[in-house]
C-alpha cells in the first residue's frame, strides 16, 4: 500500500519526503519547524497524482494494493510498541475499537437496503497474493477488515488503477453526505435550476466551466486545453 501525496515545502525549494507528512500524526507537538498542523502551503502536486508518465516517476502515485510500504510499518511519533508503529496493526485495533463491520457485512447491508448489487470478492480472490495465508490463519477470509478489503478489491478487480464497487460506494457516499449536510456547501445554495444550485453555476476560473476532473486539471494548467 503506497499513498504518495506530492507537496512542496514551505520554502518551495525541495520536494518533501513521504515521512514528513507522518510527522504530524501521533501525539507530538510542533513536529516540524514549529508547525502544529500541516502548513497550508503544502499543497498537493497534481503532476504526481493525476498525470500519466509523470516526470516524478519515483515519487508519484502508484497502483492500489495490499502491500505495506516500509515507512508505514515504522510510523514516526506513534509510540514505541510494534503495534503502535505499524499502520496495519493500528487499523485492525481501530476497527475493533470503533466496531467497524467487516467488508462482507457492509456489502450485504448496502445490497439489501439500496439494491446496489455489489459482487463480493471470492475466497480465492481474497487469499491470492503473499498475504492470503495469513488472512486465512486469522479467520479474515469471510470477515475481512474493511480497510484491507477495499485495497484488495481495487487490486483484484481493477489492477490497482481505481477503487472497486464497495470502496467507490464508501468514498462517494461519504463525500456526498458531507456535501448534502453542510449548510454552506454548494448543494444548499440557491442557483439557476428551480432555485437550486446546478453544475452550470460552478466555478469558471479561466472562463471555462469546471465540471469534471479534466476541466479542473485544465483550469490548473496541468492539461492542455
């Protein structure tokens, strides 16, 4: 598993390492240069996130999978115990503490309530790869932790290029829920469609309506017009 977020440092001179972002996790105060939070000018570098054949091939986003990158097994500012420093162990403990249901239970619930028709991964699919035997040994094949299943679903169904059905519903549903329940979001503003906001009311930073990811990248001058 590798989550690469390309950012620029506060001076705009050196590309930050993966480790810098994790300095702001855990209980440490002022972890870097006196900042309590990630500095606001550490903005995402879309060249590393969205463009194919990035010039930053060694520091750009990679395919989604269940492999744990080494820095995520020795998290900075996360305590001295092995299960505190390892992201996978922390995810497992957090899932139990917060009573997060297994992925299969989520699929059953979404299919029953909304009729989504999500097709779960088979036991063989879940057990494929180097972590399959360990998954079976701890009884997670039929009751798979949600975070692991989401990664495995993307890895198996879409070769790591994008999320699978369950992962997509969770991410999209979360974003939609935040938008719909935020009184200041565009969803709750007046607009041109029977008094409600409509996509045609969206931002036009360069005169072109930003109504899609490609349009957003073009507006940010990361894609050709």
